[in-house]
C-alpha cells in the first residue's frame, strides 16, 4: 500500500496559507493565475497541462476569446435582473438547448414533442438542477394521482447527484451521506447496469428514476443500452419520470451534444450544468412537453438562475460545441486517448485494471496496490499534468474539449512514466 503523503502535505500547506478558507478540499500548494486553452500557469509562470478542466467544466478551455468577449461586453451592459423580468439571452439559450435535443431525428422529434413546447428551467449548479428535477417528478405523480401519489425516487449504486439534501439522498455513498442524516425520505437504490435487480424495486411507489448515462464521480461507468431500455419500460409501466443527469457527461463531452444521443432512449427530464457557461455557475433542466405543461408558476424558482451574463456565455458555448466539426474533433482526440490508454493497460496489466468511458470523460482504474491519488500526485510531480481521482480507485480524465492530439500524446507519455513508477513502488 502506498502512503498518500501528497494529500497530507498539500492540505496542510493550504490550511497554513489560507486559514480563513473552510478546509473542505485538499489542494496542492500551487496558485494558478491564468490559462489558455488546455494550459494553466502558476504564480511563477510555470505551465501545467489541464486534464481536468475544472471537473469537466471548461469545455472550451481557458481564456476562450469568444467567451471572454461575451463576458466583457455583457458585464458592461447588464449582469443581473432576477426572473421577475425577461433578459435578452434567456429565451435564445433555452431554444438552443432544446434544438440540440430534438435535432432532425424523427424519433427524437416525436419524443420531445413540438420544440416550442419543451421548456427549460435555468439555475446555478448541477445540484440545483437535480433538486428541481426531483421536485418536478413528484409534481407529476400528483397530476396522475392526487389522492395517493407515488413519491419514491430511485437512484443507482456509485451515483453522484449533488450535496444538497434531496440530491444527496439520491447519492448512495455513506461517506457523503452519514454526517448529514437523516436524509430526505422516499429514496431507494438499485445496482447500476443490473437489469435483473430491477425486479426487486417496488415500482408502484416510484415517481422518478434518476441516473447518469455515464457516471463521473462514481468511477466513470457508462450505462449499458439494454439497461436504459429496461428502465424506460419500467418507468412507462407506472408513469414514473425518467431523469437523465448529464451534468458531467453532457454538452459535447461524449462526442455528441448529449450522452444519451448515442442510444435510442430519451428521458422525460434532463439535468445539465458543468460546461454550460464554461466556468460561470449555471445549471439547466429540460422538460419534455408532457411534463412541462404541468409545471405552473410558483412550483419552483430561483433568484440568480438564467441571468443575462450566464445565458449569454452559454449561447457562445452551445453554438461552438454544437458544430459538427467540433464534435468530430472530440471523437478524434478521444480515439487517440483511448488507443494510448489501452496500450498502457497492455503494458502494465498488474497496475491498470480497466480503461472506461466515452469521448473525453475517461476512467483509468488501478489495482495491485496502486492507488489513484498517488497516480494523481505523480502526474503533477513528473509531468505537470493535472488529473483527478474518482470512486473505485479510478483516475478520472476530463480535459477541455479543445485538447489537441499533441497534448494527448504528451499526457499519455507522462501516464506511461507514472505507471512505471507505481509498478516499481508496489513491487518494493
């Protein structure tokens, strides 16, 4: 077992220097000052390759000129109104989100209904988006049966849906839940990607099912298409809402605009956040026509969500990411990354257990005494490459979607070196 000295030393260093910050995050003793595309710079102007992009947030990388110009111009015009008034970019941004979902595919057009009748709720984070989705699912249950509505929400093992009380209740990880019990009642969990286990669910009590089409925090696990089909059928049988949490895997990250577009199963409710405004706090919930028509004024709200600054920047992101050539680039660099990582898997089978993911959300699961946090440390020490860990002893890679092939090759050369160091350390 490798001692995680990096976390201890870095965490204590940060606490000493920033004593007024609540110490919720172990951080390396580096202060970043600026960035460009996939590169970050610290106070000494040292370069780092960002293979994390703010936990899959900075889809266009750092200092994108169109994002910067939109922020600069909008900040000089109007930043906040509240939702008591319309702003110039809210409707435009919502239309772009809906059009990206409906597209030109006849099946998707039929599913979502008329594009004008799909609706979007803007908020400030992924957690808020999931809280809204849960509320909307329960509201729909009351529409179906006002006297005795189902109120249960089903989520899945290894899920991560947020840290507020409702979203936390759908995140079945004792590390996150235990300090804050009791949780919101009515939540249950089933094994991810296990169709047979769905037979044990009391479906008559379920009003909503929430899952990530590709889990991020839980260890980068893509959903199996047959599992989604089984879920869709079970939800339809009882009128439950199927909620896709694409907060980390949506908006181009998978190589399509939305992760679920790789298959033929659509949700009733879609939650989005991280990359929407390329670093400005923003979340969104997209409601299918059959759901949207039942959500009325006063059912939910937000003060800051959908403001003119965030929605203007989101329009820039959606326009750029939605271009076919942009998504093709994601597929191209993704193929290169997977090719190099599978080669490392073959080279270090005692250290690397599995390579998982889709597009530019990739998990490298370790084994044999190698620890993901040590891999993260060594990437920083040996090559100034920033990666992060996820559940199940997995190194998570989520570089900006504008990452280049040369940057992919460099990062993988560092991963090769790090795997060799880990192999040597484990053998000692």
